[in-house]
C-alpha cells in the first residue's frame, strides 16, 4: 500500500495535490511519501516482532537525507556500501552503532573511517579484506566488529544483474571456505568475530531461495559453534521484492518473510538478527512526475516524449524494468486506451521507459507519473546529455518540501575545470 491516490480525479501525494507541486517545482521531479516510508518500515518491525532484530535500511536504495532522517527517527539502522553512504547515514542521525558496512571493495581509508565512527559491524567479503581490516584495526589500537558475508551459491531467481548469491557472482566468501576463514579470523587480535551475513539478490519474488540460503546459514552457524566459534549475530540481508505492477501475483509480504525466518531459525532466538531491506521500504514510497513534451506519430507508432529521461530513471534501460506509468489527472475508467512507446529526450534508443504500453490518451503538456520509483531511481541518476537530474520532494500530510533542489546549468558547468594550458577559446596561436 502507498499514499499516492487519486482524489476527485487528481493524483495526491498524501494530502498534497501533485499538480500543485509540479507548478511550484517544475518537472520532472521525484516525490516521496513520509507515511509510506513509515508504513513499510513498520511492516518489518511487525513481521519480525519478538525477535531481537535491527532493521538496517539499505541506504543505496534511496540515500536522500530527508528519507534517511525519516527512518532514523523510527530507530532504523543503516546498511552502507561506501564511505559516502556512511557519511550520509551519520548526517541523517543514524549512529555508527547502528551502521553495517557491506561491499566487496572497501578500501583501507573506508575501513578506517568506519572504525573511527564506531561502526556496528563490517561485513567482510574476502580473505584479503579480512587481513586488511585486522591490520587497520591493530594500527588504530581497536578491535574490529566483524561479520562474514558468505556466498551460499543459491539462485535467487531474479534479474541476472541484481543476483548476488551464486558462486559465479563477485560477492561474499565461498561457503566451503568459510569455516577455514572463520578460524583465521578468530585467531586475529584485531578482529572480533560477531556474525554471519548472506544477501543473495534483490527484487526476490519467491521465499524459497531465501529459505535455502538461511538453512545453509543455520547449518554453518551450528558447525562453527561446535568448533568453538560463537556467532551471536545473524545478518539476513535484504532483497524482498515489491509489486511493480498490480497485474501480476504480488511478491511475498514482510509478514510471510518473517514467518519463514522464525521457522528456519527456531531455537536460535537468543541471537541478534539484522535485516537490510532497501527496495521494499523505498520503492513504492516514491513516484517520478514528468510532463509530456510531444506526442509524435512515426511509422504507425505513437511516441510519448517526456521531459524525464534515462538519466533520471535508468531502471527500464538497464534492467528492462517495468514501472506503471499513469496520468496525474485520472482518466475515466471507460476511456479508450491508446498504445504508446514512452520515451525520454536522450539521444539513444535505450532511453525508452515502455514499449507498446496501453494507456489512456495523453496529450502534449499533460503530467504523467511513474509508480514505484522511490528505490534505485534518484540514486542512480546522472547528468548524461548535460541534463540536471530530477529534484526530490518529500511530502508529509499536507506539507511538502524540496529535499534536493534541481541543479542549475551553472552548477553543472562549474564542476568542470579547463586547464590553464588550453588558454582562451578560439584557435591556438602556437
Ligand atoms: N544488502 C546488500 C548487501 C545489498 O547489496 C543490497 C542491494 C541490499 C541489502 C538491499 O536490497 P533490496 O532490499 O533493496 O533489494 N539497482 C538495482 C538494485 C540493486 C541492488 C543492490 N544491492 C535495481 O534498480 O533493481
């Protein structure tokens, strides 16, 4: 459920009419709903109620400080994958004690930054990283709280570009290798072995691969503990999918996920659990609003050319992802449908949001919006074609605020530096 509903035929974000935001901010823009963010967070709290579980929101899904602060106020922790994300989480008020640091390529500087900021845990993903972490911790005179990300070689049955738990993926430590490495870690003076972590992919629509991975996690914890290495923390990763369209069977709910977790880990309730959901919290908490620049007919196809482009929302171009696209002014239920190719103005055919999409008729200057754009939308934006990325707005009840303004062209041009040796414009006289 989200809070983007039509009222008297006009799309509202909570209690704010979307055309009013468009008039003030211009298009395209992202719009986030506080109430939806809060609701999705609370679904996980309820689903895992009774377990000692910290929800560590995956910052990569949407790292706007207003979004992070909204979640921080609910007590959320954070899962971060770079020093930049770590700094965002801290700036939003999430203390280091609630921040997990994941990722395959953490640098010495990043490890040191995490330790300086009392990181809750570092999820180590390779043997060389384990050695570097030990070295950095010893040099700083601290002991690093460590969890090991183990790759269970399970097929998450999701898009190949967002699958992470197969042996062929770059993530984690091979399952067979984990016992040896835990032993190495347990003997290191700079490492405190705390946990185990698995994250097998994103947009999972089936609980079976999770269950397969968690059973393997459970078995490994039992083996390690039998070998005298206690594992008090279980990090279950993120990845629960969201409904990108109402036409398909909806993915399992957090409630179903929670029930499966309880079943698999029955008898291990004395542990600390952690989960790292990103998409489920943010995706349906956000929309991308755009205007129609032209409606163009070409060789029998009808193109809806928007002022949003793949630089604003790259998911359709990158993963062939589906986003529902609807008019901001509701069409009559009986209105006839037209088939559109919905595209942006960028100079490549990949800048296509939807092909042959049946939609109610839409005219030049009409507002449309993309649903489920709150996760992996704004965070993946770029300035390709020197387009200022869509600004971000957050709504709470009947208020809205700009959470990231639109860059001006001067802002963009000011980032580049022309070296002195190129001199003034015009042909060189050398
Ligand atoms: N934990 C780790 C270690 C991750 O790598 C990820 C996502 C998450 C948690 C959160 O997963 P979520 O709950 O959001 O599925 N850009 C792609 C998604 C990439 C996901 C990367 N890792 C997309 O737009 O679909």
